[in-house]
C-alpha cells in the first residue's frame, strides 16, 4: 500500500465582537476596515429590513460599497435547502466574488443562512454578523456555527465558519416583541446556569424587560465572554463546548415536532432546561432545589417551564435520536450538578423515558 500524507498549516481564527449602543450607525466604517472590496451582499429578512435595511444600506453606500439586499421571509421555516438555492442565485446575480463580503443582518435564522452561504458560496467568502435579536446577540452570532434544518431535525447540515466581525448594537432590541425578547432571555439564563451562578442571581433580580435593558451591554458582554471561552477550548463541539447545549437536546426535538411554528427556539430551550433539570434532580444528579430556582427565574422573564400538553412527548422523543450531539452512538446530555456548574452526562434515550408517561415519574 502506498500512503501519501497531506499536511497543511492551520491558520488561527481571530475576530472581534464589538458591543456598543449606536454601533449600527458605524457599520459602513466597520466593514470598510476589513476589506478593500467595494461590493457587499446584505442578507436579512422582511421584518428586520423594514426597521434597519435602509439604514445599513445607506451607511455602506456612504463608504463607497455597491450593496445588494437579499430579503428573506422571517422564521425558522426559511432555514431550508430550497431557500439556500435562491440565496446562491441572488449572490451570483449580484456579481459577488470571493473577495467580496456577505453581511448577516438579522436574528439567528438569518445568521445561520448567511453564514452557511458565506462558507459554501465560491468555497468561502468573508462575512460579518450584525445580530438584531437578543438570542443572536448573546449566542448564535458567536462561535462559527452555521447551517440549515432538515425535516428530521434542526441544524443537521452546516459548517463551522467564523465571521470576520460581530457588530452588536443593543439599541436594535427595542423593536423586538416581548415574545422574542423573552426568547433571547432563555439563552441568557442558560449562561448563568452552566457557568456563572452570580450572573444567574443577577438575572433573578431583574424583574422586567426595562430592568434588563438598563444592564444590557454588560449582560450581552458576559454571555459572549462565556461563549468565547468555551469555543476557544473546543471549536468543533466535541467536548466542553457541548455545555452551551444545555436544554437544547430536548428543545430542538420540541421545535422539530411542532414544525418550528408554535414554539420558538428560546421557549423550547426554556422547557428543555427545566425538564432536564427536573429529571436529573429526581435521579440525584442535580442538587436539590435547583429546578425550583430555575423555574422561578424562567417565569420572571416570561418563559415556560413545561409543555402545555405533556402527552406530546410520546411523539417528540423520537426526534431526540437525531440530535447532532450524539457521539459514538451515545447521547451527551448537559445537566446541572448545581446552579452555575454544568456537566456532560453520557446516556441514551432511556434518560427521557419518564416523559412518555405524560410527565416525570413521581
């Protein structure tokens, strides 16, 4: 047998996450600093375009960029291969080359689609994340995970492809509905659960959306800092980065079962966090009282802790087997030993068995 080994240097990945109220006003200069090209494709959705599309296009045009706007339908149902085909066609029509830039202007769905387009179009072009939802600002815009959904489950096709910059303007959160602001708070609460009990207690003290917004820059910064640390330890999500998936194994299954329509991501994750913690607490894997504490904070921030119809779990749990966090045919579930201290627990589908009875066993 002849064996030839290919060895390539792995370039380091480094990019800034800038967090500042009013930063959207400087988007043209921020993009200009990272490229000599003067062609940009902005991928957004109809809702975000209505609020911020003209502003971003104007700021980029003022810096001499030729700007193409690709405006998608909002919602998780847009994260499909059929939509990606349309996006690629519009990038070609815009004349985008490998030296040009894609800007993701929107929430997590837009960021995933634009990032996947950037990773795959012409085998890779530069892109900038401008997250406009709280969920995207604290989570999905950082770390390089991009991709689309399949009928069998969420984010089953994608890539690790990092942006060149993440530009976070907390002022854009003012146009979010209360529902989607709460959606983002589920991910914020997650960070306190897995890594920082003091941060979790701070969130417990912020009783309203207005109270959260008074602290929003420090809140977003703390979440991004925790994620940065975990991503740097484990970029490809096979070890410590899995801690970021607390609540997501069950949450993604819930989303898929309801076809990404009636329960949004953050609400599904909130249910997942509370339900898994209740199961693990009853099994003696989690410190007593943790579930009660978590449920209280979820309620404070207008988030659910359980499904409206627990009998739906009979049909939901088959989706868990398609979870992308399976390694070597074992499911890796993130549990809390106690508040602020998460661990990866290797198990199988039997861990969720009690849910098929319409709720946890007494």
